[in-house]
C-alpha cells in the first residue's frame, strides 16, 4: 500500500509581536519586534507530511484578502497540493494575533475567517472527486467547524481511507465524531476534556486526575453511553514522556463498528458556475456560505500551531531535554472485564514510545509534526508501531528549530536521525 495524505483543516497567518510585558486593558505597549509566520494546525500537519515525501493534498479555505496568495504559496512551495483550497469571497484568511512578553508568556487572539466558513458540502464534494481512497490517510483537526470534521471522517471512511482525528481543540467533540475515527491523537489535556464533557452529559465518570494516561485512553476506546469508541487506536501524546498507544487487537479490531455511508447528496452545480459563486485562477470556489457558519466555528477554532499557543502542551518532545530511549516499550495492563461495550484486556494492546533526547529550542511544532509524520508513515504502508516511532522522532526533531512549520523535518533529516539512534 502506498497512498496519499489528505488533510482537512485550517490555515492561518500568525502575526507575532514581542513586547516587554503584556498590555493591561486600555494600555499601549511598545514592542521589540514583529514577525509573520504561517500557521494553522491543518497547514502545519500537511507540511509535515509533505516534507516526508508523501503526496499530500490540503482541503480548506482562505479568504479573498491580501493574505490569500501568501497562505496558498506557503503550502504549494512545500509540495502540498492546494487545488482544493477554496477562495471565499467576502471572507478573511484566518489569522492569529500573538503577543509574547520577555518571560515567554503570551496572549493570543484567533480570527478563524475562512476556516470557520468552509461548508460541509464543499468538503464532501472534494472527497468525492478524489474517488476511492483505499490506501490513503485522511487527517483532520478541530480548527474547522464540527460538522465539517464529522463529514470528512464519514466520507473518507466510506471511501476506504484510514482516518485520523487530532482533537485539537477538544471542545465540542463527542463520540458521534471521535467514534468515526480509526485513530485519535489527543494530548493529556484533550483526553481529560473529552471525558469530562462526556461525564457531564451522561454521568459516566472516569478519573481524569489520578488515572494514568492509558486508563483514560481506554475509556475512549471502549464503547460508551453515547456510542462506540475509537475504531482502531488512541495515541496520547505526553510531552517529554513521549506517547502511550492503546490499539484494538484480534476480534476487537475486526468487529470495530463502521458507520454507514452518508446518503447521496443532491447533484451540485460545477464550482464557479452557480449563482453567487466565483472561481479564482482556476481554483474551486465555495458554494453559498451558510448563514450561521461563523457562529458554528466560534467554538471550533483556537490558535494555530504557529509561534505560540496551545501546541506546546501537545508537543511530543516538550521543552528542555527529553528522555533518552529509543525502542518502543510494550507491556500488558490488567483491567476488569466490564459490560456495556467494554473491551477485554486481551483485546487491547498497550505500549509506550518514550521521547528522544534532543536539544529542544521551541516545542511549538512538535504536536503537528507528530500527526503529519504519523499520517505520512501510515500512507506509506508502514505498520502502526513503526509509524508511531517515526512520528515521535519527527516531533523531537521539530522542537530543535524555532517556529512550527519551520522545524518540520525533511525525509533525509528524519532518516539520518533514525540511523543514529542507539538501542
């Protein structure tokens, strides 16, 4: 098997100002410097996959403003196929405005713009135009509207792709979404958010304070009151501790539920030819924007993994020097055989991959590097265990550079790093 990586997600321009201290309400602060970076978790993850020489296609949206060409060019120069990046009339390209003080503290304002206005029908049509996706890997994060995330997972699964959900941010995601994914890649905070939110709705309690990462992840793999769990594996990123993986095995894997394909949609007019639609430079334009698209996106988008934001908590190789070990540590865990859809212990394989020792400079891009490299390795046909090990290594390498996209390793860099590992 040798397939593509298809990323459905966000693309931002990150505007970063460095200041002596963060301003109080009404205060004007004179800054030291200003930088502009390319961000958005979707864009970062696509670049991570493309630098590993996997054919990578990005499905998303930019505005019709001055940032449009810049955002599109930043992806295409990395060999990311942007033919399905829509240009939305009247929308702004997503931006993250970031202030960083002399101690490293930051304030971030994200304006999703076109990321929050992308429509379900557009994503469905793009995936349909790609035909059968057997051998391909679809990767989606939660910086686009929730209904778009769900549609991408449903359509890709029905077309035969392996589906990966990066639940970042975890707000609003429930089993109707993560239960559609073959693989889910939360960090510790996101696991806690998913379980606490479910507990509030259903009363099903999972200890998110004292339980270890594997026990929490197990709750996402098991069926719950609201439906089935993750179809194949939960991979929890643990910062400097690496990752822990819980994978269905044997009968549990073969019997993992699949959702029915969506009902066929009404035929749509060709892009750029319908009333109120435009096409720019031969690129597809979106259909008429839904009236509530911006409101639906409010809870679905946070800071892109640019120069600052939530990504450090998700980075596989955290700040500072990480633990020195290179082999996957596989071990068994005991657990009660429960009712209500709980898997038997023999149906779940659990192992850990500690992080690699590197001189970390900026952990911002680690999480996106992990997801992109995981998708690329799986699309290349590598087994899950090997793909996870390569993804952990890619994440470690990403933290040795400043910035998110800037630090994504190339295939040559990753192979060289893997070759120098000692057992």
